[in-house]
């Protein structure tokens, strides 16, 4: 009981540290920008007098001391206030909220495809020629720019074969090629780790015992080694969920889809720093939520982790 | 079979290096010369990789792009290696509290996906080739810092360092002569594998229009230019992408072989 409590407290502390660190980084991004923030947001062509600039500064609160700005930024975050976009003149939460839907659809489908592909590759291509083919495919996919994979899929399946639409987001069919593009590198990474994990599990003594009891190879994999191998794949998957947002920037550009990736790119090109800071906070929030979920899921998947969530293998001399 | 793969990877990288240092040996056309009458021509004897919307020779642009595309990735990796070695090794010998602060900072940086970190750095610094190299460096450096710090902690108490200390070698000298070279060795292996992902990240930023500007030949930028005419002219996008993929595969294969050698097992 007390151990579970300590563990929950530990998770909570690390959640707070990551979110606070992200908020500080996001705030610093405003401060270390070369040149004056107001001149940057107005653009190099703007002919604006100093008085007007001072007015904008006062309106945005940029004339206050840095520490006051920092504290009011943190205070705003506690109320879910991410500030206002320089370019779009509306709250950052609204900018992000409007474009969240298409990106969540894209990344969720991509994650599903990646997990199915990785699982299939790790389970069905374990030995011999099939394994060689899968290993080579993983190397090629991981070495290719994700936007190039997208362009190749477009050239073959949209332009040549005409199976899928070229761009847009109106029909479900438009989601298939972008999701596959985003999924392939993720599938390759998870597949590698899953296969290594299963192989490592089957070299352990318990696998010999299971075989000696007369279990078929299929039963050994499905009932025993997959659970062992899945533990590290799960940790990796949690990390990769965050990276899907970075990938979405490229994939949404290739397929001309609306979404958070496009919002991020526009904010970067226009140097709309409040929106960039909002994306940083969103990414940190996703990281935190996914990692807490994984912490909770781990004991259910890995048989070596007890309810305490800690790996407790008895040392050789300690066995009774 | 393994040896053949290593040879092919090495030869391909030599070809990229040749393209970077002496592009005129590999491409006869001018990468910037436009010719509207020769726009969007498919691959032929005259233009082996075809021509783009402005009639520029795609082969010449791929060859001349090598210096910039592979160069940015290489530069970013080298910077990450040096910065990682300096910060990580210092953290490894720093007082406990300084080490703890530094590790929490890298923890937070590691919480963000690499490509997103690179994007944010470009948002702060502004677009351009040099800024892309800095952005990719900052995105990659936490991993180097972590490895350098762990290796420093391990090597400081290694037997050969203890032996040097007992023989009367000073603390600073033992650190520089016996600890740092070992750390550098492990970081170099990481860097060889890391070159690939650095090239991919830099190409991604260029593809989004945040890197070198037109009309400079750069592989990621060429792919972006080919996107709008993909239905009519696949060659504009396919060849620069192939150049990136082959470069990254070659670097990864060599890096993995190097790592296997360091760890004393077969590749």
C-alpha cells in the first residue's frame, strides 16, 4: 500500500517537473529570440513608429520585468490560458483546438497501423528468409525521409493507380495514405525492438521449461515470450507517440491536409511564438499522459513486474 | 555477404564525398542553368535524371546538392559530438548537485521528439542552412551528453585509470589522457549511426522550406519542388530522395558494423 503511494507520488512529481520544464523552455523561447519580439511579429517590411510598438508591447505585457512575465505566464497556464496568437488574433487554445481533430485522427490511425504491422512482422517473420526481408525493409524505411515515402506512395497509389485521392481531408479515403506514411517508420522501430525482446525472452531458462512441458512454438510465443518482449516495445511506443506530432508536420504538408502540423509550420514561418509555445505545452502534455498510462500498463503486461511495479528477481543466494 | 554490404556502403559514401568536393567530375550540366524549352523532360541520354519545371538538370542538382545536404548533417553531428563530450564529461566529474541539475535538463529535452525540438529551434532562430545545422545539433545533443556522462562515470573508476593514478599521474592528466579518449570512442560510434538521422532531420526542415533557399540545390528542397508536379514528373522527387536514403543506409550500415566491432561481436 505505502509502496503504491510512494510510486504514485513519484509519478506526480515527475509529471509536474516535465510540465514546468516545458513551460520554462516555452517561455525562454520568447526571450532568447534575436531581436525585439514585436519587430519580429510585425515583420521586416512593417513601417511602424516606436510609439505604436510600445503600445503593442504594453498590450502584450512585454514591457513588464521578465520575472513578472514568467510568473504571469505560469499563472495563465494553470488556468489553461496559453496566450493569444500574434498572427491569428485569437486565443492559442482556440487555434490548437480547431485543428486538433484531423491530427488526432491521423496519428491514431497511424499508431494502430504501426502496431499491427510491427506485431505481424515480429510474430510471422521470425526466422530465415522472411526475417531477412523484414530486417532489410526496416532498414530502408528507417533510412528514408518520411516525406519521400509519402511522395512515393502518392506517385504510385494516387497518380498511377488512382486508388486514393491525391490531397484533401473530406472523405475517409484521404486518411489512408497519410496514415500509412506516418506509420511505416514507427512500425519499423517497434518491430525491431519487439523481435529483439521476443528473441531475448526465448533464450531465458523459463522458455526451456515451457518447451520441456511440451508447449508448441506458437504457444510459447503467444503465451510467454510476447509478453516479455512487449515490455520494452511499450516503452518505445510511448516515446514514439510524441514523435508522431513532429511527423505530422511533414505528412500534412506532403498530403496538403489541415491539422496541427500545418498550424505548427505556419506558426514557425510567421514566428507566431505564442502558438509555438502552445505546441510545446501540448507535446509535453501528451508525453506526460502517455507515460503515466505506460507506467500503469507495465505491470499488467510484464509478468516479472509485480503489483508494486518493481522488478524483483531474487538473487541466486537469496533463493529459499 | 556482410563484407560486400560494407564495401558497397563505403563506395557509395565515397561517391557522395566526391560529389561534395568535386561535383564537376560527376555532372556536366550547370545545376542553376534554367531552360524553359527543356522543362519536365523524363530521364534520357542527355539528362540522365530528367529535368525539373525550370528545365534544370536533376542529376546536376542532385550531385551539387551533396555538399549542402550531407554537409549539414555531418556538421550537426560533429557539433553534437563535441558539445556532448564537453558537457557530458564535465557533468561526469562535476559535484553531485550540478550533475543532477544537468541531468534533469536533458531529461526534459529528451521528453520532446527530436524533430519537434529542431522545429522549435528554427522557430526561434529563423530559417536558413546554418540555423538548420544548429537546430539539428540541439535536437541530437541530449543523447550524446547522456552517453558521455555515463561513460565518464564508468571510466573514472576503471582499472587502467586507477593504475595511472597509483603510478603518480596527476588527476587532470589522468582524466584527459585516459578517460576522455575512451569516452570519445563510444561517442564516435554513436555519431556514425547518428549521421543518418541528422541528415534526415535536416532534409525534413529543408523540405518544409526552413533550410537553404531556392535556387540552391539541396535534396530536401528539391523534393518539395517536385511535390506539385508529382503526377507528371516523378523523377524530380524520386532521385533526390533516393540519394538521401542511400546516404543514410550507408552511414547506418557502417555505424552498426563499427559498434559491433567495438562491442567485440560479429556485425
